[in-house]
C-alpha cells in the first residue's frame, strides 16, 4: 500500500541503522521539535508498539542457550510487524497523525536477508505481507562504521541483547545491507552520516524533514 492506496495523509517516517547509530536519540529530538511546532505524531518502534508485539520483542531479543534459527527469528519479527501495522501504525496514519518509527521492514532486509543470509526475495514478500504493503514515505538511514557503533553500545553500560552480541562481521554485513537499500531506493532512503557530532546529525535530520514535509 502506498500513501495513495491506503488513503492516509499523514507522513510515515522510519529510522534505521546499526546498533549504536544514534537513531533513537534523533527520534526523540525530532519528536520534541514536532511537539513544539504542534505537529500531531506518534513515536513507536519495531519490534514492539503494541502489547503483543512488545511480548514478541522480549522473546526475540533475550539472549538464550537454545539456538534461535534465522527462520524463527524472521517470522517473529514479521509477526510483531503484522500486529504493529494493523493495531497502531495504520490507525494513526488514517487519523491524520504522523508516525515516527524506530526500524521497520528495511531492518529485516539488512539483518535477516543480508546478514543472516535468508533468501532476499522471500524476505521482501514477507515484509510486504506483514506490512500490508505499507511503505514509509521517508527512511532516514543513520550510517556509521560498526566499530564505532560497538564502542557506543559498550559505553552505555547496559547488558547487550541477543543481536547486539553478534560479531563485528555480522554488523558489517548489516551496514552493507542498509547501504545497498539506500542505493536501490534513493528517493525514499536518505543516508545520514551518523559519525558526525549529534548536533550536526540533528541538523541533517531537520533539513531533510523540512524539505519533505515542511516540518
Ligand atoms: P533496537 O535495538 O533498535 O530496538 O532493535 C532491536 C534489534 O532487533 C536490533 O538488533 C535490530 C533487530 N531487528 C532485526 O534483526 N530485524 C528486524 O526486522 C527488526 C525490526 C529489528
């Protein structure tokens, strides 16, 4: 479903990047900016956003002894998404409230297809199925070398989740997957240099959303 097909008028913006790319901080800052301007919006994240999707988030991210197979992981992310889109994102967009979402289908393409090696066309079909065809109007890709992302995650001092415990090689593949998406869909995916100072990164975010949506 494109914007025209769903009939919604509010912007749907997604934020993507490797661990430690600073996207969550940038969403928070953009949300404060929009609130100050009186722009109605909702901030949400994947996996998560509804009670059931949040339960799936906990299931998929907790480190565990048992091997979690890539196929299982993929289906859990898609199940969380199917619920999130229908239960929260679409109702919000249809009521005219913009949605800022921390990760969406591109994360599945970068992590489960590119880094885990699952079939890319299958992942694309499942993404479309789970999202009901909903495509973001704009995706901000916060790009930085995984070495730097790792250092930032370590600096947070919190216990790493199951995906954060993956190797540097895995996160390099995730980054490459994202960069390929930016090349493939330049009209939707905008790469932002996330290695720059936070203030500068936020300046790029503001310029981009002002240009697209007049925010
Ligand atoms: P977060 O740390 O940005 O909240 O994201 C949760 C983790 O889940 C992160 O390591 C990326 C991963 N992820 C996937 O592997 N596939 C997906 O489809 C999504 C949405 C997230």
